[in-house]
């Protein structure tokens, strides 16, 4: 197996140029959605089947400047979770882990059931209406197989998106947070070192994860957590319903009192 | 509270329809088995009708599920790994387990249908003998699973509302049994014949199913907490009113038969069936508001 790879996305140096979005679409031949005017400078809106990279423009009111607006830009992408919710629920085994330890949807196996979309807690996977498939970032699997960097990391002009060995990315992220703390940005934190067994896309954030549309470490739980309680609830209901039906079917009183009249 | 940012899977009316018809198919088989094994001899007609309904309604299910797929011709990927040609089965994925149980249940539904339709055929004679009892009990267990797993499937996700509660499996099971009882009674009234004599028993059973359904609806909202506001949005009001009309009114008519006097005998079971579709629709669509 090849070495596990990862992205390290530093929100503090993202300038919102969207070169990553363009490079991703170019390389992966994604036609994109019809253009829309959305809030802020965001014109793609979200990650979906056509947008495998999405630069978020998050508007905040800076402290001490009432009425002012400060942007935080963050290039979002599939997290390639070590414990991937999408992979867990996929009934067809279309979603696999590659030799680079990334998460990949096999387009020739996916049948478009969309269970993975309901499972992904990051709003990453979208349904491609034209191809009838669930789609998301492939981590440029074809480029990785040819010793090339993913298109987004290659195009990023500010090195906000870094690519390399996962361990190296973790070191870079930790070092960057230390640097930001030294500069007085005490709120800086790494996102992705704990969530879902460790993500392959690490972020340096300067606010709570929820502000960026990322679940907190406490919320980073897998769909299968609900299996036991849901099945137990069903079994308990089945027992009660069976007893009720037995009482109704065996109880002669029902037929005697009401005869054969429907209500 | 757990907070996710999941995209909606855009499951539409095909899936709502499957949840509805799948529930009736499983529930009718369960009721048919109970009427056959624990009913009186005169319940035989209703049992036969239940097995027939279970089979015919079950035929609709794979059609709806296949039409919902982005790649309908790859429906078989649910059962067979397209790369290895081995079995595709994940016990922790309700969709995977459900695909298998639906397939196996089809064998039981078909067997009991043939036995009900042509009792003198080879299969009919085989299932009328000692093999019939275990065959129906296993089929009924699978049928119960079919009624419940669709709710579990919704919960085993990271969608708001669906994944915030453990009550959906039980809620779908109770409401599916209610719909199945209503469907059997409805068809029996429409067709006439010997099946209609068991309607009082079906209505008595439905009374318990509806009470269970209402209790589980309360549990559903209690477990949702703040997320309940999504499914209680004004845009879903009509669907919730249909759900209430499909539970409260039939229950009142079952408990106080005087309320049913002078009204069509189809009213109560008809309302139950409508309420059942509305319940599934509001839960599937309401999470995406």
C-alpha cells in the first residue's frame, strides 16, 4: 500500500480566489451548475456532484467594529474520513478505500441509491442527475496514481491547500497552530486530527467548527450508532403489537359483541 | 446535542411509496399468519386474502425501489458485489440488510400466495402440511422486519430528525401493521365474500396498532427535542392533519362503534391508509425542510 496522503487547508491564508474550484472542475471535467448570484462572493454555494471544491465565504462581525464585516474564506472538500459514514452505509460496496487511504466512489459500481448522501455529515456528496451517480472529490485518484499532486493543491497560489503524506500534513497543521498562538490568535485550532478517526483533510480554523459547517468532535459520530436502539425499539414494538393482535384474534368477544359489522 | 450538516438524499415519492407498500406487504403477511395459526376456522378466508394482498403489494416494491435508483439497471448491485461477484451484505447497513430480507421475504410471500390461491397445487399441498407452520412463522418474522427496517434505515444516517430518534423503526412497524389490517378489511369489504367475517378482529387488532402508533409518535417528538420544529413547520400541517385523521378518527370509530353508524364501512380503513402514506411522507420530506 502506498503512503496515506492528506490535505492541509489553512483558512488563515486563503484569499478566496477559487483557483482550486476551477482547477478541480478542469481536471475532473465537471461542467458545473448553472451560475447563480448567491450571498457574498460565493457563486457555487455548496459541495455537491458538480463542486468537489467549494470556497466558503463566511461573514463575521469583527469585535470592536459594530456593523463591520470580516470575511473568512475556507476551501472545503471531502474529508476522506478514516471512519467514513458514507462508506459505512453504502450497500453496494461502491465506496472503497484506496491504496492512498482515501475514500473513493467507484462510478461503475454506484447505483445511485443516495444512502451515502444521507450519511455524510459534511454535506460533501451530491447526486449527479445526468450520470445517475453519487459524486464527490476523488482526491484526484488518477493523478495520485501517476505521482501527481491533486489539481486543487497544484493551483492554490497561497499554499492555503497543502498536499503530502498525512503525517507530514499533521505536523504542518500543528506547527501552524503553534505559530498562530504565538502571534496572539489563541482561538486557532486544528480540525480533523480527532474527528471520525482522523480526517485526511486537516484544517486550521480560527473559530468553532460549526461556524464553518463542520461538526464538532462530540458530534462526529457514525450512522451505525443508531442501529442498536432503533432495532431494539422495533423489537419491543413488534412484541407489543403481536400480543395486541393475538388478543384481538383469539378474543371471541370482539366477534360476539360487534358481529361482522365494519365500523 | 449532535449537530451534522448532511445534505438531503432527495428521496421522493418512490421511496415514500415503497415504505407504504412494503409495510403493507410485511404487515399483511404477519396478520395472515396470525389469522391462520391462531384464528378460528372461519378466519381462513381473511388469512387467504392477507397472503394474496401481501404478495401483490410486494410486487410493487422492487419496481419503486428500482425506479428510484440513479442507475436502475444496477439494482442487482444491492445483492451482488459488482467487482468481485461475491455477496454484497453489510449487517450494519439497514439498506443492505433490507435488500436481502426483501428478496428472501419474496420467496415466503410467493409460497403463501400460491398456497392461498391454489391450495391443491404441489406448493399448496406442501404448505398445508406440517411444513406450513414453520414456513409462515419465518415469513412473518421477515415480514415484521420489512415493516420496521425502513424506519431504522432513516435513523442510521446523519440526517437531522431521522438520526435524532430511535423511535422510527417501531413507529413504522406499528403504522404498517395498522395499514395492513386496514388494507385487508378494505379489500374484504369491497370484494365481499368470506373474508369479511374477520373484519371485527382486524379492527380490534388495528385499535392496538393505532394506540401503539400514537404512543410512538409522542416518543418520536420527545426524542427529537429541538429538531422537532423541522417536521412541525407550517408547510407540513396538511400532512400532519391527515396523519391525525388517519389515527384518531378510526380509533374513535373502533372504540365506539356508534360513531361508525350510518357511515361507509370503508371510511375507517380508508382513513388509516391515507394517514399511513401521510406519516411516511411527512417524515421523509420533513427532515429536509
